C-alpha cells in the first residue's frame, strides 16, 4: 500500500494542503478549487486537527514528510 492510501485526510483536505505547499495563498486556493474561502479555511482547519498540526505550514510539512501529497 502506498503512503497516500494511509493518509487520514479527505481528498479535498489534501488538495488544499497541496496548493498551500506550492505557495498559493488561502484565497488563491479557494479560487483554484472553485470553493468558498470559508470552506477552504474549514478544510485546512480539519486537516490540522487530524494531523495534530498547529499551523498550515506544519500540516504541509507533515503530509509532505509522509508522502501523502
């Protein structure tokens, strides 16, 4: 099984973190995904909670280190 399959994150949470990992601002992530800014913030918040991360940057570091994005 690949590391991606072991991720506790939803596909949309991974999408948000992937776009953040390449430097997109949160509003840019929302525009790219075609979702509301508040929805984007909620996806990021839920991802941080699942990962035990304190910031979006911390969450990105965790998913990159584990090969989930």
